[in-house]
């Protein structure tokens, strides 16, 4: 399920919600109004030498090399 950031135009409440579908209608828990989906940042992983990684270990779960375990595999 995707996670989205929402803001209520009625009362100004901001929330992050795990929703079942991209187009799911989300209502404010304070006032009950439909909330608006907000833009959010995303993370990206660079596998280039310019990333500052001195020791890149092979990691099958990362699809190649892993910078000191930053892919979550512990650098193995």
C-alpha cells in the first residue's frame, strides 16, 4: 500500500496515511472533510563512483553493488 501526505483545507490538519489505492478518498479525523493529497519527496539511490563510496560490496538484493550496507543488506 502506498503512503501519501494529506492536508485538510477546512481545518489545516496535515497527516501521512497508508492508503489501499492511489485514488482513495481520505477524510480528516478532526473535522471529517475530504483531504487533499500533497506533493512529497522521494529517495533515490546512486550507484556511481561519484557517490563517495570507497568500498562497494556486491549485494543481490540491491541488484549490484551496495555502499557499506546502505541498501539495508548490511554490506554483504
